[in-house]
C-alpha cells in the first residue's frame, strides 16, 4: 500500500529509490522537528533583545568563519556515514550544556545565556540544514533530485510543523529551557537515519565504486578556494547574498512590529510558533502538489525566479501598508514559497557538482556567506533606521533587490541545465 501511494506522488525509475526516499524523508523530518522547537525560542530572543540584534549577527558571522573550516576538516578525516551523525551529536551535547547553564547559573546571567544561545542556534540552523542537503545531493544525482527532492522536502516541512505545534502548545505551560532537552530526541533519531541512509547509495555524481565510504579529498580550505575559481559557484554566492538581504529586511521588521504588539515573552514565543506552523502547512501544499510539477514544467531557472518575483511585489505592498498583518502575510508567503519551491530548486543546483563542492564549498556558501549576507544586511537595516526611514520606506527600498534576485535566478538555472547536459554526455 505504501509503495502504491508513493508511486502516485513520486516518479521512481531505479531499484532502491523508494527505501532511500523514505530514509531521506525521515532524516529531514527529524532534523526540522528539532530545529523548529528551537526556532521560536531564538526568535523570541530577537524581539526581547532587538537593540543588539545586529551585534549578535556580527558575532554569528565570525563564529561561522571558524566553524566552516572545522567542519571541512572533519569531512577530510571521516566518511559521510561517520561525520554527518557526529556533527548532529555535537549539537546535542551543546543543547544539554545550555539546559544545564539555565538550570544552575543565577538568573542575572540569563540575558547573556540567551545571547550565546541565539548565536549558537543561528549556527545550528544553517549547519544541520546544509549538511542535510549536501548529503542528499551526494546520494542522489540530477535526475533523481528533480524527481525526489520535493517529496524529501515534505518530510522537512512536516517535521517543522510538528516542532512548531509542540512549541506553541508547551511554551506557556513549561519552562522554555525544557524545550532544549526535548529537541535532542529528534536530533538523535535524525543521526540514526543518516547512518542508515549512507550505505544505500554511492554518490550521485561520482561513479567510482565505494566512493561514498571514503573521506572527502582536499583540505579544510579547498572548498572556499573553489568558490572563487568558479563563476557558477560565485553566482550561487550572489544568489544567497540577495536572498539574505530580503530575509533580513523582513526579519528585522518582524522583530520590531512583534515587540510593539506583545509585551509577554510567552505570548511572543507562541506567536512565532504559530507563524511557523502556518508556514510549514502551506509549504507542504507546495511540496506535495506543486513543486515537482513546477520544476518539470518550468525548469530550474524559472522555478528559482518565482519567489523573488513575488517578493518584489510583496515589498511594494508592505511599503504601502506597513502593518503587522501585512508583514505576517508577506512573511508567510515568502517563507512557504522559499522552503516549498525555492529550496528544492536551489539544492538541484548542487547535483551537477563534485563531492568536494557539496561538502566544503556548500557549507562555506550556505553558512559563512549566508551569515555574511545577514551581517551586511543587518547593518544596512540599522543604517536605514538611523537615517529615519520607516518600515514602509525600507520595504520599498528592498523591492529592487528582490527584482535583481529574480534575474540572477534565471541565469543560474540556465547554467545548471547546461552543466547537467554535459554530465550526461
């Protein structure tokens, strides 16, 4: 029955794809289950400490500059079946340490623990997701990615929805720091799923037998060097920077408007969790019914361009009506489309590249460059506020950036299709 149901939703062409799909989907479910328990806690801190938000993002960026080479070094020492679960379990140890700090340290240091946790969660969010999708693009090739990634992303969205729902239900009835221990459970299950998925597939783009069981070649810095030697990777870097600008403008506007609307920390946490729940519900609709079909009909480039084009219009709307209600509508549409449509399409860009790019260049772009874009955008937003620009004026300023993101997405999609044809030959 399960095979029949999956066959109606996903096009299978090879033996073993169904089992691999289920393991990959479960891995994504539990990773995002864990993250979305923590996400609402992090976002509440951003509203409570919004005056220092740009400083926190600066710290996040510099932590990323240290974390990316450490992760790349780890990938040169162990096979993916070892270092992927190991990275996840490192984060579990950190969560237990945060919980202990909140239990045993005096209340006077709580604001500093919150800030450290905010920085840590921002690093965690990008690393576990980029490791997950790097693993997926290594297991599945370009053709499989187009057919399977949208369904795999469904598991991630269901996990996010489950985590958001649990957080919204529990945040007002239990101490917030208890949620940190709860997040450890799905993170450990995700580690076990990754370990089981590893032997199911060799690498998607390298046909050397047993290659998946070997450590990645190169040094801790070679993935970064590869970015500056490739116009394709530089294009992905630019895409990420433009995307982070759009995300940051919305995030800072959200922090300000929510802080003005709610004074209680529990109420803010519940509000953010409910937004996350709405986002993940809408995302699943995209992933189950639309994403794979849209990628098939429009191709990678046009699919990548849909959401930035929508955001150009969304910022104009927010500029004309700068209210919390309008921001929530724009934010939900943006995040649902970004996770449900743009994210699977963006991960397909990596299926035509080698293993070193997937495990070294990808973390550098998805983590350090991503947070570098956040850092730059955060200070730009602070500058806008210092100049006296209102939320509506800032939104109108962001609209042309979203249009530029649209154009770059079209060009990158075209290049990806060219590389895919070369690989097939």
